[in-house]
């Protein structure tokens, strides 16, 4: 599903009203529309991502994970590359 971000390392996480913006070290970014926030540490490398209904779970290579409750399952996640081209919408 979101294998497009597997292997990427998180550079920064910004919380915005109604969403979280995750910046990766390759200058790509992922925006998650969510009412809650989850602890995501810069430097964490994404191992896998799972989306099940309203739950969006990111698992990291160090064994930690972060789960977000999506605002609108199926249309709450956007991944764009460093040139702002869409890599994933869902």
C-alpha cells in the first residue's frame, strides 16, 4: 500500500491544525489528515505502513511504531516527492 515510503528516514514532523506533515531526508513529504497526534521521532527509518479503516500505523526499523486515527479513511494520506509530484493519494 504505502511501500513508497518504506526505507525513508524521517527528517522532521510538523503538527498543523487537522493534520501532521512528515518530511523525509530525501526531501519528499507525507501529509496525514488526522485529529490526533502520535509520537514520531526524527531519524526514525520507516520499515512498513499499514492502513486499516481509520487506523494508519507506521512501523520503524528500531521496533517502535506510531498510529494515527485518519480523519477520512481512504482520502487522508498524501505523499509527494521532492518536486511536489504525487507519489500516493489515499
